[in-house]
C-alpha cells in the first residue's frame, strides 16, 4: 500500500456525534446531554487525530523491511491510546 490514509478529525467527529444516541435523553437535563455529546465529539476527534499520527509515522517508516501493519495492529494501537488519561 503506497497511499497514506488521512481522516479529517472534525468531519469524523461530527459523523460519530450524529450516529451515537444519548441514553435516556428524555429524562436528562440539557446540560447533561450537552456534556455527553461533547465527550463523544472530543473522543472521536482525538481517535481520528491519533490514527492520522500513527498512519504518518508508519508511512514514513515503511521500506523494503517494513510491511504495512495489519488491521489488527492498527486497532490494537488505537485501543491502547490514552492521550494522557490513565485507565
């Protein structure tokens, strides 16, 4: 694979935001719903940014000795990202 994949973080975050429901939103106050949506947006934005950084790093490292990482490796790397937040 010779082309880098770049995800637009903002577009990705808006798509995620539009497709994830807020649980029991009818019984929540507007501020709680807004906070939950903001958390969803920011999480999606940072996942896309992390992916882009990983993709750029891997693309730059590729040569005859380095094969493009498997889908499983990419998913594992994204799942292990904490952005400074301890699990």
